[in-house]
C-alpha cells in the first residue's frame, strides 16, 4: 500500500518465506531494494525486475532458487547495481542482463548458473566497474583479443573454466595463479590471494608491504616456510587467513599476543607446532596442525569468542580450568576432537554459553553469522566457513532447513559439513580420552545442533536431550555409558538426521530405546 516508497532495506535479519509478485507491482517509485542476509526462498517474481525506477537490487545471501527471469525493457532500465550472489539460482544467466547499459556492479557468484558466457557479450556493459561470476558452473570464453571493459576495476572469475586470461591492463583481477606471491601495492586495504597455486614462502618483510591492510588471505594455496614475524607490524589487520597451506614452524608470539583489531586468525590445515599463549579473538581455528600443548586456559576470559577449533593436534592434559569463571556468552563452535585430552568435562562450565541456550524467538542473528565488512562496503567482507568433520555421515542427506544451510563434500571416508550462511552450533569432543559422567548442564544447550562425544571413556547415564530440539547430529558411540534415551527425548528431537549409540557397553533402561 506504500506507493510512495523509494527505499526498502530489510537486510541482516532472519526473514523467511517467499516474496510474492503482488508486493512489487504497484511500487513504481522504488529506487533501492536490499534483502541481503536473510533466509528468503522461492523464485524471483518478474514484477520485481520490471520496476521502472529501480537502481539498486541486492538479494545476496538468501535461499532463492530457480531460473532468474528476464528483465523487461532492459535497454531502458536505469539499474546500476545487481547483486544475486550466494543463492541457489540455476540455469543460464538471462541475456537481458547484458542489455542493462547503466549497470556498474554485477555480482552473481556462488550460485548454480551454467552455460557459456562470452566476454564479447559482457562488453555491452560499457559502464561496468565490478563483475563477479565466481563459483558457478559457468564456462567463460575469453577468446576476444580486444581490451576488456575499459572501466572495470574488479573482475572475479574464479572457477569459471578459463582457458585464457582476458586482455586486461591495470585491473584488479581474481584468477587462479601460480608461482611466487605477487607483492601488493603499498596502499592496499583488502588483499585476497586465496584459492590459487602459489608455492613459495611468505616474504620475510611482508609486514612492510601491508601498511594499511585490514584483510589478508593466502588460504588454499601451497605456501611453505614459516609465518614471518613482520606480519605483527600490520597494525590495522582485522582478518588473517593462512589456512590450508604447508606452513611449518611455530606461530609467532607477537601475533598471538595481539590485543587490538585482529578479529579472525585462521591457521587451520598447516604443519605448525609449538605452544600458544594469550590472544584476543572472535574466531580461533588452529585445527589440523602439530601443536603440542596444554589447553589454553587463558581463553576462558575472551568474552567475544565465537569459534574455537583445536581439533587434530597434540593438545593434552585436562580442561578443569573451564569449571569456573568462564565468560563465553557468544561461543557457538567448540571443537577439541582428535587430541590427547584427559580428565572429566566441566560440570558447570557450559552454563555460561548463552549463544547455545537462548530461548526460542530470542536468538540474536548477529551471534549466528561471522561476517566482517570493511570500509562500509558489502563487497569487501570475510565470512568464515566453519567445517565440522565426522566419519560415516550418510550421503545425500542434509540437516533440516531453516536451521542451517549445509553442503556435503566427500573426502575418502569422511564427510565434511560446511555451513557458510549460519554457524552450526557445535560441541565436538570426539576421539579424545575424556572420562567420567556427562555433565547434566548439557541439557541447557537448547540451540545445540551438532554433538559428538564419541570414542572417549565416558560412563554413567545419558543425560536428557529433550530440550535440544534443534539437534541434528548425535554421536555418543564408543563409550561405556549406561541406560538409554527415553521415548520422551526421542519425541522432541524432530530434526535428528544422524544418531550413533554404538557403545562399548549399553544397557537400555525400560521405556527407552537406542536403536
């Protein structure tokens, strides 16, 4: 009914459902529509693409699907920004998109678009400054020898089956490159060299080249050598992602001891060793290294911690320090799996993990999403991808919507559950040497979705999980627990898709069932 509406911004919420064509047919004055970062689904009504005054349309990070409709009267459209990235759109990119002559920004990455896109066709968009077609099933034909898009400043064509690099001079590009790490310009703020084949070591003076940098990523390359201490001199750094390389040696103490700005430190899947000491972070991922150390008890004072992943290292000793004075109200992922920890789980420590026990309807979306934006630009961001690895997860299955969006990637005998839209609330103590009874306080974790306590020496009765109604994955196998799970608990676990109760010793109690 608001026919004079010019700007509609509902972004960064938890809206769900579809958007009807009747919403848009009368909105003739609408200039700006921003529905990003919600859980909206269904197809896009053609009436939304027919709005005569529309200049910015931003629908990224939802669950929209199907084919994108053609733009009516595309040649006369005044649209300058179209962002459909990180949805489930499929089929070819509509040809009318390449008739939007005033378009400056076109973002279509991380969908299921297919077919061939000729750069000669994109040339029609003479005003385009930013183009991102990455991570679809597209084939980009770059056969033209002519200079490409005179105004382009950012071009991202990762995973686009390029056979030739386009003829681009003085442009910011993202292709899969190899060889030495290129030196960034001295004024660079956002430096992303991820998903390439760089194989040399990080320059020892890299810190002198990143004077203004807030984001630096070399993830998913073949980088060798050590982490140079000069990285500590980058005072503005907020995100450092060196994951999935061949780095060795210890983590520089000066990096670990940083107390300002640095929010994400991702060193997962390297060959790092040594010990770790005090730091202040929101995301700490040191999984799959060779770190031999006790549990870092000083972390219990890091109240902003969202994600702690220490899995697949050589951590040892107990975690008794988590029994009291723990301040983790925002913690959503706690992964200690496949280490040498011993002793009992804290009986009281779970009571402060508020993000895993908020009441229904009171969950705060900002606790669920790990996203850092830079310079106020939504195109420049880091969104952490949290992986939860467990063996023998059933193939072709997914955890129930809308609680998370999960894709499954098979690696040998393992399934990796990867959620990028929402952090999967996770507790993983699997494959350690913990003993004693399971804490009854676990029953208070009402938002818990993934629980793995397998391959330990837990004993005593199984606590009630009837309040954990979002639980999708439950593995209590290879322990010496007694009793069973009551029928009352089973009736509340509506979203459960995987259960393993293959105990070393299991005696079912009456009224229960473990099969």
